[in-house]
């Protein structure tokens, strides 16, 4: 068996090669895949929408953006949108401080939208870095608010074939051990949540993603192949999930939507290809909710 670090490097090279081909303008035109949201209509909020990516994420690689076509579609509707960038593999505290530094020159007030670890980044920013004063709402998408058992398995906090699981999770999810430590169930419930409380005057919304192989379970969406190992491990523990985060961990504040998508489909990846679900339509509706909330 190859060590996790070697597995991860090899998969990273495969991923980079795929991205390199995808970002070659002679091979890939983002506008060709499921459209770019043209024809969708929604009213924008008055506040600036800030998008914070998850662990291992990025603002963009060439023409490929993490939130595939979402920022452009929102801007086409008249919204002010800022796409943040944080160190892909780092602590939530560090990533939140990087986010704060970027937003200092951006006009507010803000609606902070975070996916996966980005959900924790924006919660930390508001609660611990004095950003409630500039924030009207926090919207989290598939945030691991109560942690994920996948991190527990990866770090050997639960019994089982830990090395096998670590190989799969490090390679497929691209997690770092530092980042994984912060999304264990123990850390989130005993350390993070007690020290990062919600702030009065800021609205907290959450969006929950749920998937299953081929979307065969009722109320679920398509599970991409790369998310199958995580989904299988969580299912064996009796937990429905998006392939990375259990449903019960994704809930924080008011749950405004449960969407049929896995952990990558939630941000309209890969390249807008999630069978049976129109991500941009959902994001247009989410923006309309923001407007209707008076933000």
C-alpha cells in the first residue's frame, strides 16, 4: 500500500493535468456547459455578497472558478459580488484573518456565503474578528458545523481500517491533517462551537446538501464518483450526507434549503455537471431570498 502522502501527490498531478486541459481555451469554454445562467431572473440584495471557498479550494484557475458560473450569474442580475481567496489548507483562524484583510477595502455591508470549511471561516470572522459590525447575514452551505466522522476516521479517533480510510480520504478529498483536525466531531463540538458563538443582530442561514449513488434514495441528488468513498463510510455509520458532511452537521441557524447535490455539486462542480439539478437556478432563487429578507 502506498503511503497517504504519495497517494495524494499522484492524485494531485492527475487533477492538475485535468484542470490544465480544462483551462486550455481551445479545449474548454465554460459557457458551453449547461449555459451561464442566461435567462434566469432574480432581484439582488443591497448588501455585497462575499463567497468563501472550502478546504483545498481556490478563487479561480484560469477561466475555471470554484463557484462555477455563480458569481457571473449573480452579477448579471445586478448584485455586488466579491469572491474571496484563502490558503487552501490552513486553520480556520488563519483563513478568516486572510478573509478579513481582503474585505477591508471592499464596500459593505456583507452577506457572507461560505461552503464547507468556508462556512467556518465566515462564522469565525463574524464572531471572533469583530465583523458583525459589517455583516447582515451568514449563509453556510454544507458546513461541517458539528464536524464530520470522516475526519475522525482519518485521524484514528474511531476504530476501523484507519490507514485504508486515510489513503482514500487524503487522496480524494485533498485534506491536510491540520485542516482535518479542525473538522473532527470532537473539536467542532467541544472547542470551535463554544468559542465561536453566533452574534445577535446577524442572521444565520444554512443550506443542506444530500446525495446518494445515482441519486437513488428519495430526496437525494447525484453522487459523483469521487465522493463515493466518503459517502460509503458515512452510510456505514448510519449517516446520510453529501459525501463529505453528514446532514445533521450541515444545519446551522435557519435551514433555508435542502438541495439534491453532493459536496462538489453544491458549488456547481464539476463544470456544471450534476444530473437532475440546476445549480444556477437554485443560486438565483437563493439570491432572491436574500433580497426578500431585506438585505
